[in-house]
C-alpha cells in the first residue's frame, strides 16, 4: 500500500483511482456511522476523498487505513456540526405566524425544550456505557477534546484513546438503537 501512496504523491492518477476503489466502501461506512443518512454520507465521502488527496503530502506511513478513517470520521463530525448550526440558523430566520415575534418565540422555546430533553436522554443513556469508554466519549464528543488532550489527562498513549473510542463506538452501536432517542 505504501508504494501506491508514493505513486499518488508523485502525481499518478491511476494509483489514486486504485486507492479509491480499494477503500471507498470503508470510507463510506466510516462516514455513514456518524451521519446515519445515505445521501449525506455519499456526499461527505466524495469530500473526504478530496481531503485525502490534498493531505497525502503530509502522510508519513503511520497506517494508511487508520489515517483515512480519521480523516473520514472527523469530516463527518464536522458535517454533523454544520447541520446542527444550519438548523439553529433556520430557527432564527423563521417568520412569525402571528405577525409579531410570538410565533417565532414559541417555536424557538419548543425547539430548545426538545434539544434539552434529547441531551438529558443521551446523558442518562451514557450512564449505561462502561466507565472505561464513558470518559473518552464525554471528553471527545461532549467536551470536544483532542486525542492528545485526552491521552495527556489519562496519562496514556494517543493510540490507547483511539482504541477506547473505537471500542466505545462498537459498544454503542451494539447496545443503543436510534428509536430509543426519538
């Protein structure tokens, strides 16, 4: 695989097509696991391949599959955050139904209450997650800390944090169902 990456770095389009063919399903699954929407995951996967291509000069042989997975998951998380921001902006732009701000205010309050309930539900369900995974989930997804920050706080290697997050995601996929949060 490393020789293929080197060929891409030297400008081989054919080598890059081979990389895409080899890893396209893996990238899609990585993105889909975060976005949970086929169309969004397809679009995001295309963007991930552009990011991978642009980032290849910085790749230093640290495990290609892990490297592209990290790019895919981070991009998907960014997409998810943008989606949340967009929905918040749409709420702010909603015209009031009564001609004044009362309709807008009511919609906004309802939206905030639903978000708060959803967050409380996730936090309650987080108590079911094994402690070893809970701390990295809270640190990474809720407090938005980097792998490096978490590793330093827990006095472990970055790879340990990556492994814990990977296993935590597997645990969540196995034990949580989407309908539990609707």
